[in-house]
C-alpha cells in the first residue's frame, strides 16, 4: 500500500506564500488608510485659561515688582534688627495688618 503526496511541500509553500502576500497587502492598505485619516483631521490647539483668583494674584505680583523701594529705610531697619534696637509694637502691627486686609479684600 502506498500513500501518495505525503511530503508534497510544493503546494503548501505556494499557499503559504499567497497568505503572506495577502497579509502584507492588507497591512499596507490599513497603514495607508490610517495615514489618510490622520492627515485629514484638523490640528488641535492647546489653550490655557486662568481663574479670576490666579489673574488677581498675577496682578498683585506684577505690582509688587514695580513698587518703589526706599533702600535707605530698608538698610536702617536691617541694621536696627541686627543690633537688637528694633522693637515691635504688637497693637500697631495688628492695626496695620487689619487695614491692609481691608484694602485687599474690600472689607471695612
């Protein structure tokens, strides 16, 4: 008894080559379609928006850098603090802090 075509690799190799070619063709078509779809989409622009609080903070920071500085007074105060001659009046300090807060936050 003989079995014919048991090791006939010729036909199998042709079928395998056809499958490989078919897959390559499908992959190529898919990549072309993907490239077309990405090029057709509009480009997105990034945007940033600041809250009102952030805008106010930016304005305060800008004003603080533009404020004039009396360097002589600053140097005098530094020297007095370093030598221990500067004393703080807590009542005046509290009053001034309260005044500044009312100016900043609009309270009376």
